C-alpha cells in the first residue's frame, strides 16, 4: 500500500526500485506484487469544488510534511527546506498557518485532481502502470456523489 504522502516521482525513483529489489531477493518479480494507492485524490462536481477541496489537501500535506521522517519525499522534489519550518509550527500548535507553506506545485505532485468525469482517466494516466488498485478516500456529501463514485470505480475497472 502506497502511503498518501507520496508522489509519482518518489514512487518511480524510490518505492518501485525498493520493491523490485525486495521481490528479487525473494525470487519474485515486481509483477508478482500488488501495489495499492497513489497519493491524495481531489475530486468534485465542478472546478470550483475541486479548488475548494485543494485547501484541505494542503493542510494534510503540511501535517505530514511537518514530520521529519517524511523529508525524503520532499527532498526528491527539492522541497526539503519546508520541513523544519512546518515542524516548528507544529510544535507551537500553529496548525492553521502551516498550509500557507504548501505551494500549488506541491499539491499537484501529491494529488490527482479533477471533476467526477475527469478523475478516472487522470488516475489511470498517473498510476495505471504502477498500482493494481487505487484508494478512493472520498467522503460523499449527497446521494448524487455516491452515484458518481460508482461510475468512477466502473471507469477505473475498464
């Protein structure tokens, strides 16, 4: 299972080579391993809803990035310098200020973002050759959302 605090670049350059090495040592190949996940997913009915949800993901990224153990994920993108200021803010309990240190570029690296109609193809494009399944940690706000989520899952299966 890929952790949500993960990017495609980190998966390709660090996670997959490590999995490949572990599989080789066990006399297996990477094709024998099920990989689940693929970062954060931001989805909404329209662009405005997607943009509103990006703020919550900025907060999640800031929370994880304040944990110094996760610095290598940021380092691979050249963003490691944000870890210490985030860590210091977390120690002071200044949680509301942390998201301001997370850029849109960071959100785009950590999250697949799109409308209900766009998200399945975007997930397939991003993690289709890597993940055997994708987590959709989405809360539904209305019955129409449930129907749309079922359609996303069907699209992913195709």
